[in-house]
């Protein structure tokens, strides 16, 4: 049986009428740049996630860049994140003129490891008489970007405590975690509403995906939200009067209409992803694959949305051989991410080398994403598990 890694046509069939209705209304209004469609989606997204303020952006990348710009992070500064994530996280830091700094991830989730973060801040940074935290390369450390990778939140209480101790901003990378929940000292909070600011991506493959690029910057502070709106529109409030240099980061109104139509379905789609992940765990156990394949963690007891499975990433022995076997059988799979950021050519100036971040490097060698989209059929999951069994147990 052929099994696609992702089939967006199945999802579109569910929402085609709702999407067409909103898009048709937008075309009738001819308000394609910002306007009511964007404002209505921002309001609905804010209510759905519990974020204080939501500012629609042209992509998840631009949503991150706008936040960095709003915080006036730039040359001479540094921002800490992990080397095991999509390139844009470090790329945006670089684009501001700041320097990316990496700390390794934890084995269980591949999210930022708070213990390694503490070791880095205590053992490698120095605090000057001005209170600024300096990296070994002399840059002023301004912020931490923890990435809620693959749909589960970082250990945010520990990260926020360290950030508060060292006077650092925390910017959540919630690009893969829309709808995920975190149980912390303040109770249960959704990804994006835990720290003072965060960003989301609505790339078509995301749990909430548009018909093209789109993103959202969110924050707790109204003044910062106003600044984000200014920056997304060339630094302009009154037409042709520019308070500063911003960018064209506006969320397209058509994307806002599509996303608004889909937003009401997000909880059901996330629940379907969880059911698929649970079936994978049972299928692997039933076929005796435990010594060959490690599935992602199950949701926290009593908090099903603690994992919303944007990707279902297993750790596999002989990953490359397994991938070739599955692809030959017509079973979709993919590698996220084959080269950690500290080993990317464009960041060679940072001096990164093999062995610097062993957990991230190991994940780049043995991780493999399997189909997990909500419309995946039970028999397709069984076919994937059969394909894995046939590779390891001949």
C-alpha cells in the first residue's frame, strides 16, 4: 500500500465550502491588504490561543524577524537557541546583525535542554558591571528562543526562571505548536502565551496551514503589538510618513480568510493526530519493534494537548536504510533535520564543529518523520508499521 507523507487534498475536501465562502466574501469587498479579514482572524486567533495581542505577518520567518526588530536586537547582540531546528530561527537572528548562540537539546523531546542552558549561562557567560550578559565571543546576550519542536512545549518554567535571573527576553518559537498546551506554575497555558512574545507559522503543512505563506507574531504587551504593526507596514502609520525602517511583513488577506475558515477545525485535527500517534505506538509494540524504533513521547497524563504531533519523528537504527526501504515501498517519510545549524556552511564563522552538540547531532543521524496528518487512515498506519517490521525483522 502506498502511503503519502502528507495529503492536503483530504483536508481541503472537509473545508472547501467554508474556505470558498470566506474567500468569496473577501473578493466582494476587494480589501486585499490588511483590512477586516486580517483583523477578524487576528481576533479569533487571539481568543483561541489566549495570547494577549496577535499581529498577522507574511510568514513565520517574518513574524520572528519582526519581534527581533521590535526588541531592537542588532549588531553586537546575541540570541540563544538550539542547533536542531528549521534554519529560519538562526537565520533571522543573523539578519538583524546579531549572533546566533546554540545550546544542545534534551534527548526525550529534542527541545532546548534547561540544564544545558543553565550550564552555558553559568559556565561560559560573564555578567559585566552594567548588568549585561556577555558571551565568550563578547556579544551581549539579549534573548532566548526556545523551540516547541514537532508539537510539544519546552520546559518553560525552568527556561523563564533562568531568563529572569540573567535579565533575558524569551521569545517562543511556536511555529510547529499551534494548539499545544503547557502545564506550568501558572496552570495550563497554550504555546505562544507562556512568554512575553512568540511567533507562529501557517505554512501549508502546519497543523493550521494556509494556502501559501503566513505567520503571526503574538505578545503580551500592547505597546509592543503597536510596534509590530508599525514594523510590518514599512514603519508607517500615516500613509507615506515613516517613523522608522520596517518591512513588508503584512499577512495577506486571502491567507487570513483561509486560516479563519480552518481555525474552528484545529482542535479536531490535533486530536486526530494524537490518535494516529497512539496507533503507531500500539502498532510498534505489537510488532516487537521497540529495540529498533523509538516513537515520540506520549502526551502528558491528563493533558492530551501537551503534544499535537506536527511531525511524528521516530529515532531509528540504520535510519538511512529504513528510509530507502520505506520509500521503495511507496511509504512517505522525511528527515528533519539532516544537518544541525552549527554545522551549516553559512554559520561556519561561529566556529562550530562536530561533537559540540552531541544530542542534536545524533538526532540528525537517526530521526525520521512518518506520516501523521489528521486524515491518515488506520490501515495506512498499519501499512507503515508493516513496512518498518519488514525492514528490521525479515
